[in-house]
C-alpha cells in the first residue's frame, strides 16, 4: 500500500542573512541569539538604529517543482539550494536600490512556477541565494 505525503503546514517565514551588516556580531551572546533566531524566528541582536534586510520565504509546496529543484543537486548541494531559493523567495524588506528607493523584487514564470527574475538572481548572487535555499531546505526537512 502506498501512502500520500501530508501537505506541509509550514507557511511563510523570514530570514536575516548571517552576513547582514546590521547584525551586532560583537554583542554578548550573539551566536546563541542567532541560533535561536534560526530555530524560532526571534530577532537576533542588531546594531542600535540599524535594520537588517529581511527575506520572506515559503516552502516548496508543489511535488513537481520540488523534484525539479532537487534535480539541480550538485556535489555540495549548492546548486539545489540556489534553485530552491529562486522559487521560494517572495519578498525582501529593508533593502534599497542604487537610487536609494525600496527594492522591489521581480519575478518571471518558468514552467508555470513563479521564480525570481534572472536580473535579480544575478544581483543577489550565488552566496545569498545559497544561504536562503539552505534555510528553506532545512526547514522543509524538519516540518
């Protein structure tokens, strides 16, 4: 007998990059505070008067898309993480463009799925997308 997968009950969540300059890495207990943020979403220590960039993500909910992103799995898994982030990133807050305006994330449709547009993927870069994708993959594996 086969058993159908249960739908994920996990909804949207936010993430602050570990390299965000607003994070107060010199604060006492920063490491523990950032680990707690990863587990619970409680804001990690930030520098006075600064706002971190907040990325809103959601889990992959479509089996076909999940299979397609896993198909990008490389030796270290980075390609899988990057591809996952491109489909799971829904919003970015507290980020300014070159003209000082609020950055507006744009999307394109790829095989019927919404994906961050190529220009914005390139602007964010592989390292940022890899961290975001790794967070999504980790949360999906434990939900």
